[in-house]
C-alpha cells in the first residue's frame, strides 16, 4: 500500500487539479480528515507537506485555527508521510502525540512532516517518532507536534 499512495500522488499531481483530487481520495479513505479540508502540497519518502485554509469551520471561539484542527493536520501529514515511506512488508499505527502551541494560528496553515529516524524494514516492531512543524503564511512556526508511530511487520496470514 505504501508504494501505491506515493505512486498515486505522483501520477495525480501531474494533472490539473490532481493534488486536489489526491486530497479528496485520502479523505475518502479516512473521512474524518475531510473536516479540515486539507490540500497536499508535496509528498515524497520521508516528507509530506499539507495545508489547510483559514476557514470559519476550523475556527475556535476567538477566531483562530482551532487546536484540534492543527492536531488533525499534524496527524494527517505524519500518517501519509509514513504510509508513503514504509517498506511494503511493514505497517503502521499512531501510538501517541505531544503538541506545542507556539502562537495564535491565523491564516493558511502549512504542515511539514518528517521522520526523526530512518524508516527501515524490521523483523520486529519499533517506535518511529515523526515531527510535524506547522507554519503560518508568514513562515512563523505556530504549532509543533511529535507523533509516535508504531511500525511492525505485516502479519503473514
């Protein structure tokens, strides 16, 4: 599946509206992420960039981007990056997340997810820490997440 997500992105991103279609396909597979209306900007092994626009539906009571919308953005970026980077014999699941809210989030949010260690094939499971940095339109970091992914071999059955 890992190769198929990456190859699908590469194929679709060449088309007009291809990144938009890819974003819709990801949200079809994991519908909850559609609540933030993400748009993928880049995807390659070891890196995923995804954005959300500043819309009322992602706002909190003070008119800034809601903390949970930022968490959703971070988990989406980390998950798609992991999926696109994983050896075919491995699988993943998020295990935990720690976050830092660095300043009020206003405007378009741009997240970049990268692994903290190399993603390798393994006969046993291991923790993969993924850092996601979210920046505003001025390039200032407003939010940071560290997501613990659990990678393990696929079952043979």
